[in-house]
């Protein structure tokens, strides 16, 4: 009579592996929920004020004085009333002139200076760079009195935007610094190759450097455009005495004073002032982020 002995079963590691896998998946899920919850909270923190302004701009005059958050009737005509306000289109024209022409002049005048500081070696280069940085640190309020006396008394340009536009033709310290940092990332071998082929410095700048510096130029242009579009201090100093020279930022303050109880019209005007800046950044954000990021590659 034979006896069959059962073989002892081998211990398996499947159960511990399954438990560890479940624990890892649970931790990953909790991490995903935590990160995305913070992201959603941050997005709501920035988006909800714009949503509130937009909804208020579409309310009736009486509803804005209540606690309602959603318009009972969607008053799209509020935007037409804002455009019918005397002077509003003039403020638009002045702002486009100030921001557009100022941006072009700043970029055109700052590129050669930034190129010289980035790619040339000359006596006093460090001193020139220190002067550029010191100009960035100088608040405009410090020199506003002598500058106003010069533009208003000597050149008789008070009551216009030209005292703000003309200086942009002589470069901007922040634009020069940002462009110089970006141009440092362009390898010098490209410039040396162009010199070997017989190109002069101006041709190298136009044919080699500018095509490679498009992200940095876009970032500088956007910075300058946003600054000029939102500038309140400059127009207040030079153009406050002439309503025909007001910009949107300064005119909006006057509009709010004239419609201090019509919050729907005030919010509609605010939306119209903010919309161009938001649209410009939305369509140019890739070049803007790339340009700002690459400026920190080299010091």
C-alpha cells in the first residue's frame, strides 16, 4: 500500500505585490487629486473676478445694486452705450497710438544697444551695463519734475502724448537688458561665420541675429505694449489738461466718475479696456514665455 504525500505549497509573493501596488496607486491618486485641486483653486481665484465683471456688465442698472450674481436680462446694449460715450473712441485711438508707436520705437532703438552690449568687447562695457541696470532701478517719479519742465516749458508739448512717445525712440533700460540677456544665448559661431562670408555688423544684425532673436523681441514688445496700454501715471502728468489726448486708462477714471452709480456701464467699459490686452497675450503667449525663459540661460 502506497501513500501519496502532498507536496508542500510554495509561499507566493502575489498578495504582498498586489497590496503594494494598490498602495502605490492610492498614493498616486491622492497626489493627482491634491495637485489638481490646488490648480483648480488657483484658476478660480484668478478667473472668478473676470466672470463677476463680465456678468455685472450685462445687468440692468437696478440689478447691479442688488445681491444678484446672474443677470435676469442680458443687456448687451451696455457695450454700445459705452462706445456712445463722448470721447471713448478718442481714448481708444490715443491708446493705440501710444502703445503701438511706443512699442515699435522701443524695440527698434533697443535692439542695436543690446546687440552691442552682448556681442562686442569694448572699453567701458561693464560701466555701460551698470548704467543700464541703474536706469532700471531709478523710479520715474524721481525725475518727473525736471522732465515735465523740459517737455512743457522748453518744447511746449504739454497736453499731448508726445512727451511719453518721443523718449521711447532712445531705448528703454528694461528692454535693453532683456534683449541683451537673450542675445547672449545666440552662439558666436553664427556671427563669426557671417563675418567670414564678408557680412558687416549691420547685415549680421538684420540677417542673422534678428531672425534668431524673435522670441526675445516678442517678449520685449509685449512687455512694452502692456506697459503703455495700462499706463496711468504718464498720461495723468502730461495729458490730463487736454481731454482730446486722454488714454483709456486715464479716461476710464473719468468714465467711472461720471457713471458712479451705473456699475453695469463701468464694468462694460472695464471689459473693453482689458479685452485687447488679454487677446494679445492669448495669441502671443508661446513666444512670450519662450522669450522670457531663454533670457535667463546665460548671465
